[in-house]
């Protein structure tokens, strides 16, 4: 069974940087596509960043310019660094893992990020 657990969310000031981490059990990030989505109150879930097993990184409109996705294969984690946080970054951030060979997508429970102005 695949489980994803996010951490690192919380309350930050505008302009601060923060790092989110997603730890996986039951599957490996380095042979999967993984990434982050976010959902603001009353909004739809939107793509922030994704990284393939081949280390191709792509960013959604929500993440371009101020976020970096990275992976630690030894720890089997995927991270997201947000720089110069803005109040509009306030959302629940969800980690996902996509296993191509079974066509399964797994989600974490989400971590709340709140950016105060």
C-alpha cells in the first residue's frame, strides 16, 4: 500500500521561504512521476510542480518563477521550495505519485500553508 505524508506547512510571512516535504512508503519516487498540487479555499486544485523519473521538471502557472521541486532518492522524498511567499500562495498543498505501469495515482492528505501579509 502506498502512503504519502506531507510536512513543512504552516504560517509564514509574505516574503519568507518555506520547504514542503513529501515522504513515500510502498513505492519509490525515483521510478515514478511525482509532484505537488494546491487548492486554495473555494478554488480548484491546481498544478504547482511535477518531476518525472527521468528528472524532467515542469511547473504549472501556480508555481512558475518562485518554486523549485526536488527529489531525495536516499530518503525517498519529494520536496517543494517556495521562495518569496505571497498571500496568494495560501492553500492546502498536496503531494502525488503516479505509477505509470499500474496507471495509479496516490495522494497525500495535504498540508496547509498560510501566508500572512
